[in-house]
C-alpha cells in the first residue's frame, strides 16, 4: 500500500506506484483545484508541494504532479491548493494576487499560488528573486506576468522577518499556511510507511518516462529510486566528486561542494528546465535519456565524467560518459544495468569551466544548441581540455578532435580560428524545429568562442 498525508488527511491506496500523482489527487480524491494542462510538466497548472521529513523538519518542494509517480509520494506530505486554503481568509500570497490583478482566466492561478507557498515554506530567507524563481515553472497565457511579479514583491515584503528557527508556527500565525501544518512533522514520524516493493522498471523522478511512456509506466511494476539513500547525495573524496544517480538537479544546485567548485553553478543550472522539474528530475535520468540536447549531459561530458553501472546482482563496471552513447538513443548499457553513480575530478584554481545554452525561451525550454567546456591552463597553455556540444548530432557530442588540437596550445585568435574549423567538421547538425543546420553550426561556433572570451575576461 502507498501511504502518505494528503493535505491534513492520511491516505492509503493500492493504486499502481507508476500512475501519476495528479490523477490520484483529482480522480481518486476529487481535489479538483489541481488542474490538468499539458501533462508534460511544462505549464505548471498541476503544481503540488511535496514535504519530506529531514530530522525534525519537513522540507517542501514544488513539483509537477502530472509527471510525478504516485509511489514517490509514499511516506511524505502532499499539499494541494485545498490544503492551503483557509476558511475565513485568503493567504498573503492569494491576497497579493487579487490586489495586483494577477489572474485573468484563472486556469494557471492555482499553480502560481502553490509555487508561492513552496517558497514561503523554504527554510531560508526569501528574496524577491527567490519568489520569482519559485514560479519559473508556471506559465500564464493572459497576464503578461507583470501583475504576478508585483504580487511577488508584496509577498516578499511580508517575508522579511521570516523566523527560520520557528518557521511553521511563524507562518501559521501570519496565515501563510493553515495551523495543521505544525503537526505534520510528528504525523510523518508516526506514519512509518513500509518500503514499497521493487519492480523491474527503474523510474527516478518520472520527468521523462511519464511523458514518453505514461500508460506503460502506469501499468508496470516499477522500482522507484528517488528515495534510495544509497543512490542520492553528493560527496567529495580527495579531489573526486561522487554523485548518486538519483540526485536531483535542485540538490546539485544547492550543493556546497559543487558551488565551491563552480562559482557560476546557479546561472548554469537555472537554464535547466524549471524549479518543479529540477526538484524531481534525476541526474541519471537525464543522462540515460540520451537526448542529443540534454543539458546535464553536456555539463558532465565536459568534466570527463565516469559512470558506474550496476545490476541487481551487485556487479558493477565503469565507463566514461563520452563512451556511453553509441548512436541515437543507443547506449553501452545492458538491459539489466542501471547508472548507480557519476564521478569526476573537481576543477582546481587553474581550471576554467563554462556552460552555454541557447533556446527559443531563455528558461523552461529545451536547447537549440548547448555546449560546455573545462580546461586547465598552465603557463598560459592548455594542459588538459574537455568540451561537449548538444543539438549538433544524433548523440550528445564530446568534441574529441577539437580538444586534441587545443591541448598544449595558447589561447589566441589564430588557434581559435583553427579550432573552429575542426569543430565544424566534427559535428553533423540537421535542420529541425529548433533551427536549420546552418544556424546550429553558426550558433555552436559563437558559443564555443564565448567559452574563451568569458574565461579571458576573468
């Protein structure tokens, strides 16, 4: 049985773990405030909060329930708009939306409200930028967003004095959340939900499989890895960073280890999808998806990352990420194998890393072209270099010829001109909805050049 707390009620269900949280909330529980929009995680109309016990505290994250496996709610607190509404008043963020005319047709409004609530519940001080970031996965077709941004500013003013040492009582006293939230930590402790049985189909956050294979996953016996503590987390061993395969993108973004190693990490990873997707999408899922324009794939290719592949028998083997992709959606992976961890050498003070992406929308969009680079300079010469590109071939591309040429060279105009010539001959873009092959070639050249302009500026 799947057990969790939905708003202020404990629920149990024998529904399949691979079915969607959205369908359970709407059709089984008749909580119709959560809307069905795109069913692909793009629009945010189905946004819910998921609270997970961390010691004595519950950490809440927003998620797109249309692509969240129901089993991932097991043992947690799920909050819909009905669980935020209060009998005799609006919450401050609802009031702000009303006062600033932040809603028109209203279909998207619930998602915005739930996302605002998630930031109010965050165990940190909340800036205006934090509130805007919290709604980056919510699309409104009507307002033009300015009224919603004004509402965010009003909410932020009321969060200036957020008491991080007494968060839930402080929020409840000021009607940001209903009073029942204060009892949730103890209720989750008492829940003691037994682990779910493992099936043969491995599912992480569901952000790809529940889009591509919704019906098949709903009917499969799934093995949900997002709560597998052995597959989640980021640690440093000497100069090697080891990341569990089920670690999500938000955990990457918030990691002290990674932020210390990559000063621009936040601006890089903010280009990856949206907050609700980053909260649930796993690193291994992004890599094994094998999309030619996978953002995390380009990022970790440029770090010359190594994958550990495991099976249920406990056997493991290692393979470089650049050797993992054999053809379009073809992997050097046996059917019974799964990615268990990713590792790479952390950059030192002489190593420069950069990630670039261009898409039709700056945020919440897949790339037309993306690229990343990592190179180490010694005596003004490139001692080692790894570079990647996406959107310019059938697989995520490790730029082996270009890197081989640049190794040992100084960075100057003649050298970069020759490198760009090699680059053009190393890629094979095609024309599609993201742009013509000529456009993608030119775009990659400009982005690749930008890697070095950016580094020399520092």
